[in-house]
C-alpha cells in the first residue's frame, strides 16, 4: 500500500525502527516487530542502519517482514550521500522484488571518515531519480527548526519545496520538543505553497545522554520546561524516563487535538515505550 493514501484518514500514527547493530542478535529486531504489530501502526519505517547491520537483517529484509508477516505498510529509508546512480538502481530493484512500495529519500549524514559520492548532492536529486525509475511512493524529511546546515529556516523551507516539487508526497519531521515550533513551521509551509501531509516526529526522552546527543545532531532545541525536568531528574534515570514519557504523551495529544496530519514515533527499538505511549493517547 502506498503510504500517501494513509493520510486520507488522519491522524496517521507510525513508528520508526532500525536494523540491529553487528553486536546485537538478529532476533532482536524481529522480536521488536512482533511486539509492535499489536499496536496497529499505520506504517513502520526502517532506517538504513547507520553503523552497519547484520546479514539477514537489512533495511529491505526488515521491510519485507513488516509487510509479509505483519501486514503493515513499510517505508525503507534510503540515504544517497554514499550512493551512485547505479547502486540506487540496484536498491530500487531489490525493493521492487520484495514488494516495497514506499521510500523515505534522504541525503544522509556526512561522515568525517568517508568522502561522499557526487551523484546525488541533495535529497531532491534522489527523489527526482527515484520518480524517474519506478512507481514508488516517496516521503522526505523536514526540520521544524531548520536543518542544522541551513543558514536559516526560510532557506531550508525553500530546499524542502524542491523536494516536494521533485515528487515527495508527504513529509516526516525530525524530532522537536516545542509544539509551537511545529505549528509555526507548518504555517510557513502553506505560505510557501507546500501542501503535502506533514507527520510530527516525536522522540521520547528516556535518557539525558541520548537526547542531548540527538539534539546536537539535528539542531533541535530543548524548551525550558523539558530542560527543568532533565535537570531535576538528572541523577534518577527511572524518574527521568517516566517524566520524559509523560512529556511526549502531552506533546502528541496536543498535536492531534490541533489537527496534525500524523505522529511518527521514534521508538529506538523499544516496544515497551511505544506501547505505553499508545495506551495513553488512546484513552
């Protein structure tokens, strides 16, 4: 099923998972999926497995399992920074053979240890290439507070419009912790003629260290209320996790009440976190 069609009935609720790292048992990702399926997400996206993944548990194979075993639409992440046109064509053929219809087209993160390829300098170029070489549904990423490499938010939105004009049918946002940033961002998109559905990306705060790392990577800010929670429970991991989950639930409920097209939960492969959130927002 093409993911774009899911937004005809909103809000869409989706999850993100990632392939197991080389030192993690392969079974872990399939156990995670077994636990997530009962939550009935509208789709599950699978990252490209930064840092490597094991044979038998690639993005493509995990997506195939999500669809064939659990009957849930899957979206395969495809970053292009280290790809050539030939390698992308090979991946598209693999997706087709395994029945994967949905792709999240990304530029990908630059690595200081690896010289990027030059076939695709921007995600918009990848989106256009995919559009020319198949009938995939293509999603793109967006940054409510602006991409960390962009000089300003308006410039970033201009590049985002290039992605949509190239063929992206919907957008999934990077994490954010101030809903007003997301509302303001969505208003600016409409003003710039971007009218595709936008899912709000939510990453629950479950540990201070991991969130500070993610925030530094994606350029998101931590509002005062959340910063105070993190400071208050800095020496109490269990209480910080509980407070972080409640904060995420508050965010999601408010977003849904204000008409968000969808909620994309970054599960970090923790089905218990996803289950707790889903139980609370459905009450």
